[in-house]
C-alpha cells in the first residue's frame, strides 16, 4: 500500500482520530491530507473514528485519486482508551423532546439508548440532557474485542503501541493479530522511552526491547516499521521535540532490527531541517503539528455546521498548506 513514487521519496503518515478528537475534524483532516498525498492515515481502532476517516478519504479519493493505507493503532496495555456515553432509556420520560439525539454527530442515540460502536465520547449529549441522565465511562479495547474489531475494520496496517517492559502482553496482542487472520501489508511498532524521574530509560533499553519484538514478529513475514517516538504524546509543536526525535534516530537508527524506520512523537515542520540529508529515515508521521495548521479553517466550517470540503476555495487552501507541510519529505 505504501507507494514510494521515486527512490528518494519518503512516505508520510497522518496521525489523527485519537480518543475524543472531534469526529468532524477527523473527516476533514483525512480528506485534506489524502488530497495532499499522505501514504498512510493512522487512527484509533474505534469503529466510529474509522468510519469518519473513511468518509474523508473517500471524498478525496474521488476527486484526487489518492488512496492512503488505513493504519489502526492498538495497544498492548491500557494506554489507548476511549470515553463513551451511556444512559438507561427506561428512565427517559415520554414527554422528552430528545435533545440528546439531535446533538449526536454520529447518530448513535435512539430509543434503545446509545449504540456503543457509534459513540466516540464527544460528550455533547451529556450536556444536552435536561435530567442529567447521561454519564460517561472509560472503554478499553480488550484483547477479546480486538479480533472482532480487526475483522470489522479490515485495516491495511496496524501500529502496536508498546512499552519496554510489556513484552508478555505484546506477545498476546501478536497472537490475536495472527488468529484474526487480518491481511496486513505492514506492522508498525511504536515504543517510546519513559523519561519519568523514577523510571528513566535509555535508548539502549529501547533497542533491546525492539529486538525482542522483532524475534516475535519475524516469522509473520509482514514488513515491519520501527516507529521511533522521540517524545511520545509530546504535542509535537516545539523545535526541541523535533530535536529529541532526531537525536534518538541518530543514536539507534543504524542498530534497529530489519525493517523500515519512521520518525514520530515530536515531529513537526522543523524535523527535516535537523536531519542530515544523507541520513534520512524511510518515513515520517505527523500528529499535532499537521492537525494544528488546519484548525482555523476546519473550525470556520464547523461553526457553520459544514465540512470544510463543502467550501471548495477554503478546502483548496487547506490542501495547499498540507502539501507545503509535506513537501520536504516528498522531494527530499
Ligand atoms: S453525542 Fe453522546 S452518544 Fe453521540 S458520540 Fe457524542 S458522547 Fe457519544
Ligand atoms: S435528553 Fe435525557 S431524558 Fe431526554 S431522551 Fe435523552 S437521555 Fe433521555
């Protein structure tokens, strides 16, 4: 699915659709960056989010003929979780005008309550209920749900978020992947360094953890991507996060197990500048930095209850911005 158009082209990935991100933004972001030519879009393994991403991709595919692979993020721990809403419909009085139903952007609510697979936890219904009957809860994708979710979503690739000390649980997730018989063209492994005061890990610890994971994955015969997260969940915005990511790549990039290398977790428009031109990774993933530059345009559309792609001129501007953002990687 990754199409490297010329030998020097690097692939680019958009990370969006993490827990509780506005679903309308996900659709627009996927449309914008598909049109701009990203090779992969990485979203949470959550049906409602995948549906929004697919809608955006479909819009851009019809107009621009680009077709990025859909990668879903799963975890071998509890670090990827979702908020969802719930209420007991038997407690709703018959006279209620059902404002909860009207505000739900994914049409998850009907007379029988909230359909779990459609709810992505935006919280709008919670504030709309005059009787405060709606509450939220945390939902983790258990390993039992994972096989079913994979069968429903049919992603092109998965990214497994792991931590250095979670080898046992990583093995279990790989077993589920295998048993689900999902046809994957890539498996990406994302493992960051814990830099907390009480548990500071070194790049060498990370290297060892990645080789352990390689031993588990190598017999699957699926191409692997090692995602180096310089600063996991950093927000990606300052030049220093970029430097952290580049530093980690320069320190252990040449000793990683066989596979492709992708930078993330701290990447932004500065990252390319900090890398040596003769030593570039195979690809790069952008999260907050790519999303943030689109926010004013997307918000304008949403305040008018529309998608950005319903405003052709503004959409064209967004796509141009996205192309400029990706350009160093597409022509390096
Ligand atoms: S409005 Fe309520 S039911 Fe609908 S997606 Fe948001 S939290 Fe879920
Ligand atoms: S707004 Fe509250 S009371 Fe009315 S249908 Fe929704 S959950 Fe029930």
